[in-house]
C-alpha cells in the first residue's frame, strides 16, 4: 500500500485526540496531512503539513477547497454534530467514506435506531413523550443526535422533565429529544467492526462510575476489559451484524453501550465514529490492529485494514482505562503524569488538560484530566496497577486543595 498512498494529500477533520496515530501512519506511508478547522490551537493543526483555518461544515467552501488544494481523500474524525453537517456533501466528493447520510440517520439518530431494534429482535428501552400522563420516574432525557453527555438529564419529576426537554432540544441538530426509562444494572459496551461486509466484535467492556453530579448522568472512572457480562452481550452480535448487512455498511466501526436489566441487554447509545473512550487502543495493544490506520487506509484506497482474523479471538490480557476526573476550577499544579507514563504496565496516556487550564465540565464526559491505558495478566494484578496509578496523580486548584474527584471504590 505504500506506493499507492505515497504523496497523497489527505484532508483531516478533527482527529485531535489521535494525532500521534494519524501522524505516525502518514509519515510511514509518505502521506501529506492537510488539517482543516477553525480552531487555530487544535492539536492536529500543530502536527499537520498544511493548515487551513476554515469552517469544515461549510459545504460550498469545502467542495471548492477540495478541488483547489488537490485533495485526494478525507479523514473525518469529528464528533456527531460535525459529521451530521458534513456527511451529505462528503458523498458528493467521490472520496471513500464509511457512511452515507441514510446509514448515519439510522445509526446516529437515537429515535430512529430505537425504532429499528425490535425488527431485529433487539430489546428497546421504554420511551415516553411529554404529553404522556403516567410516566414512571426517574427518566433520562437526551438529544436524539448528540453525545458526550451534552444535553442529557436524569429527571425525577415532570417539572424536571420539561426543563430537560428544552435543554435536549437546544443540543440537538434536528431539534428533537428522546425520553427513556432510567435503567439501572450492569453497564456494557462493545464494538462492531466491518471489513468488506464481514462483522467482527473485537472487545467487550464493563465500567465503574463516578457518582453523578446534579441531574447529569454518571461518568466513567474505570473501563474494564473484558466485560464480566460477555455472554449476555454476545446475544446482540447476530442481530447487529444483520442490521449492518441490511444497511449496506461494508466497512467502518460502531460502538454500542447499554445496561443489562433482569438479564436482558438494552442498548442506550451508539457511535458510528471513533468513540471518545479510545477503546481502539485496547484492540491495538492486544491484537496489533490499528483502527486509525484502517480508517486512513480506507480513505486513501477503499480498503479498510488488512487481516482482521485475530479479532475473532478473545482478548489475551486484562485491560483498564483509568479516567482521572476533575472538579471545576483552574488547574494550578499537576503531578505524577510523567511517572505514570513510565510505569511498565501503562501502554498509553492521553492528557486533555494542563496547568493553567480551567475545568468547567465536572460531572460531564469532558471532566477527564487524562485517560491512562493499563494492562495486566490477572484481575488482581490489574487492581494493583490501578492503585499504583491513583497514588501518583495529583491536581490542585488556586486554593491549594485537590481538584481530583473522589474515586469510587472498586
């Protein structure tokens, strides 16, 4: 593939949390990286070969840009809102892209996906509308087409629900909300990776949460691989594979997360894009298959990765992703990051905030100081590794007190 890709000009939307992976693959194959986005300090702008400070959702401007700058392909690693606004005109470019507007509308509109699930024998969480009379609180209200905890509220009364609906609509591109029964039970997550029309399910995971703040949903403290509920999760594999087959999705990856209630797995959210939890790093560490490289190769050649046969095997080790959550405030001191990076059982660390930054998202998905990727040979060893990490990380605010959120017991 090196000869085929060398000298190709790859435009990049987003990808700010996978700069290292994108630049490493580009350097290896002689690809010219052309970053596009209107935030000058974006990490990808700091690493690319060419930078263009433009609104990547402006269809006319981008179609003209692709032509004038002789762009060969596009890697779009943005969030839901940007992809929703760009997926339509990307289809006009002739570029290899993993999703069409019609496929996106089924998978990334929570209401549309909920309507599809029963057709494939997948259970759907009970849903309600504001005009319903007998609503069994608590419920959770969310935008139909956004993620990252934005616009999501847990409600215990009709008054809270009405306020939450207004917030959810504000955070929705299409101005719609979804109200569902608030489910409790073991959390689960899995991915489906598609290559040339064949399905692979590379991991399962469970999760330990921080306590919720206010009416926001709980946020992750530990992601644990594999999930202890793997046998229940696997019930969804065959119907999910059939759904992707019927939608005509040949290549790409999609994350699904949900709750197991009375032994039944209910999907509560999905992401047909690179998810913020960076689960692809676990797969890369365990199987040697780099999802970022797959997306780049697909963008440039139409081929989504090489040999996926290893994905059919269980994970060989135990893994955890440690999310260091912060309270709100200005960060004046961070300690322990470099020491943690050097630990032999840490195979990756991504830092979102630095000294001088202001945290204002405590209680939301963006509350994370850093994600730390850990491996071990046993559950006991994994717990010991996690404890070592937690004893090293410190973060202080302007008053000298800790900005770290209280860690849950595990």
